[in-house]
C-alpha cells in the first residue's frame, strides 16, 4: 500500500479518508473489475490499528464482491437494523460457509467491535478460496516442470538452487551455485523456455548461494509482490493507492567459505 498516485497497474483501488466519518464504505465490482474506491472514516483514528485493519479489509471485501455476512439481519452485529435486501446486486450463498451469521464470526459482518483483530475468520478464507482459486481440484503430473537440479538434501539441507528471472523476460528461470570445497563447486543456470515445458541450460558465473552444511546463502527466490510508491511520485494528501509491483532480482550474497 503506497500513498501516491499510481501508474502502470492493471487496476487501482483508491482509499479516501473521509472527515467526520467512523467506519467505511465501498461499492461492488462490475464488468469483471473491482470497485475503484473505498472510503475510510477519519474517526477511526481513535481506534486500535487492528480495528482500522478490519475496516479497510472489510471495505476491500466489498470491492471484490462480498456482501455483509449478516445482510439479512443487521441487528446481529449492529444491535439494531433489519434486512438490507438485494442492494441492487443480490446475495448468493457461497458453498462451504455458514448460512447464518454470528457476532465476531466474519470480517464481513455489518458492524465492527472495538475488539476486532483485523484478521479473516475461517469462513472468510473459505469464501475467498471459493471465489478466487482455481475450481479444478484435481492434480495432474507435470514431469516437464521438474527442477533441473536438486533443491535440498536430508544431510546438507539447502543445495543452493533458486528460481529467479535471469534474463528479464518475466519467467521463472533456475540458477544454482553450491560450494563444496576449495576445488569442488557445482554451478549452472537454466532459462525457462515458457510453453515448451523445458529449461535450456546456460552456464552462469556468480558467487556461492549455499555451502556444505549451510542452510541458506541468501540467494533470492521468487519473492511475493510488494507494495511501494512509484519512483519519484509525490504524495497526494488524503489518498491511499494500492499498488502491486513485481520484485526485482538482487545480487547473490556470498557466504564465507568453511575452513
């Protein structure tokens, strides 16, 4: 999450601070895209970080299609209120989740408490998986994608192999460099040929990624995306922009060779 205008993203969700408001609001997705704005009340400043996290995550839940878990009876979490109706979008039960709401049972309940943790409940995770993970639960053998070099061993541990984009084409290549002793090293690299189900060998110069008896030499793997400001961008007061960027490869960090 970065407090800056966003460029080069597939989609941007703006979080706008609303003076005099406690809580938040958002809309529902349309046309295959999330809703573009969540409103976060400035009055939340008097609550804990966990509660603020809860409200932000709750509103993001709306932007990707979640209704209130207790939409049919807001009094369950709010103490008063009734049925929200179809809200112009309807309400479809997600298989595997409860059909009835309870206090504290979901991050998507209508109203929040001062003791919220900001974390997903188990039913929230079930709902996310049902909507946004591949529906095909079958496993299929894919030997063509077997790594071309061992990644670890029972006696040594990490053998120095890493998946990393070596040539900047956005594909996960494979590199390894293992120091065994002063005259014996194993090193090499394989470029991902994408679509052919094969790796093409390409020798790589480099430094040690792992040594015998060592667990990890600090070589980078495929790190998850991170949120960061655009380089050189200036902040816009009262606006947060969610931006996901692909991490850049870093240099390998050498280990002292064992004596």
